[in-house]
């Protein structure tokens, strides 16, 4: 029998947890078996992250990390369509326009959470079933295990809305093989299903229908080590045969990607694409021409610098960039054109790469003194 005091603590703990599993809550936090489970629960908003969700997940993650009874952490989304389609961009836009503190608090909170995931001592398993973009990448890619399914749709489409691939994109993107990360960041190219594994973004591929059983088996593990968890994920991956024969979608273009996207400046990348003239190069050129010239320049430098930085240094750099974007023009214009009016015709300022000066870019990377992100 449990000692009375222990029993009381267990009951209180369960009560505390069951309050958190109110099905209308935007994020559900519960302990089952050896696992702490985070469920993003805004299916109508494709589980987009808002500040209140971030502020609930962060302390719970830290508590589970210290808890000797919690051996792993699982994060997933509800609704079947998306794991997490990104951050709550509309709220940030509204706040930024009027100089509301949310435009600082959101990025601070989000990047602190990304760092907590990246440094988490407990194995962290993200079930990235469905749309996984922007902020959804941030709460998955820095953990130990990322399980993609045939329904996974990955993208970092920020250059299309006057932003840059943040949430630690400057850390993980340049570390993908060759120049794949640069290509994904600048063009916003989408990867689906098994390709997310082949690109090195996911660590495992498991069929969507097998996820409930996988989750059950993860929860049932008795005081598992990282190796035990890896073994279980590997065994599920072996049974998942969907699209097994399909070649990696970028395979035929990999040599071009590696040579065209290795230039030192955006102008040079554009020049190389024009000179190449292949259908692939022309298509990338068309895509890049639609993006914010300012975002493209910030992104290229973010990735080049991030390649040799720690995750913490990258997040600090990205916080500076986020605040520069909040003060600029293109972010608000991009959100208007893509998400609000949906006319898909943003009017960027400045409208060309040549007009985005090195001096302007340098300023965006400058330390913010007392306002810098503290991790």
C-alpha cells in the first residue's frame, strides 16, 4: 500500500493533471505511465502556437525534466490535419502594428521553449503527423526524435511573409546535408511524408495509422533509456512500408542545389540560377522573385552565421532579427498579402535585392543590449 502522505501527493498530482486535460484547453498536459504528454489542441487553427500555449508548455517541460518518474516526453497535435502549422502570426501582426509588448513576449517565449526542447535531458519524441511548419518545426526539430508519417507536410515558408526561418532554423537548416537547408529556407519548398526523413529533418517514419499503437507502446515502456525508445521507433519504422520504394524528391536536383545555393550572396545565387537556365533553376528563380528581398538577405546571412553557432547563440541572433522585422515594413505587408487579403501580391519595400543595403542587414544583427534574449 502507498503510504498515506504519498498517496495524497499522487491524488493531488492527478487532480492537477486532470484539470489540465479539459478538452477545450488549447494545450493538454498529462502524465501517462512513464511519459509526459503535450497535446496541441487548437485543431481549427491547425494547432498554431500562441503565447498562452507556450507559457503553459515551458514550465511543465522543465518540471518533467526534473521529475524522476518521467522518462520521456511526447508532443503531438489533435484534429488529424496538422501537428502544428506555425506560430500565431495574426496576433503578432496586430500587436506589432501598435507596438504592443506581445511582439517581444511571443518571440522571447517561443525561442526559450525551443531552447528548453533542444537542451532537454529527457528523451523528447515529436509525432509530426500532418502540417508541420514554422513554430511547429521549432517545437519538434530540436528534440531527440521526430516521427514523420505519410501525412507530414514540412515547410519553412517565412521568406514569403517578410520574416525568416526562425525557431532555431539558423541552427538546424545549415546542418542538413549539402545546401538542402539553404534551398528549403530561401524557397519555402515543401517536403512531404518520407522525404522529411530523407532530408534529415525527421529521425523516423511511421505510418499515420500506427501512431496510436506506437504512443501506447511508448507510454508502456518501464523506465526507458534513449536506446530503448530508439529501438521501439526503429521496430515501428520497419513495419511501415508506405512509399518505401519512392526516391527522395530532391535526388535528381541535389547537385544543382549544392552548387547554386552555395554562393555567398543572394545576388550571386540569382545570377547562378539565371546562368544555369535549366527548368529547375528557372522555377527556383520564379519562386525567389516572389519573396521579400529583405527576408532573403537576412535568411542567407542567418544560415551562414548559424552554421558555426550553438543553438543558444542562434536563438539570440534570431531574436534580434525578429525585432528588426517587427520594426520593418515587409512582415506586415507579407502577412496582409498571404494571410489577410490573400491577394498574393505583396509590395515589398525595398522591391529589389540590390536596394537592400549591407548596412541595413548589419543593423538587423546588432545586439539589443538589455533587450537581448536571455537563455
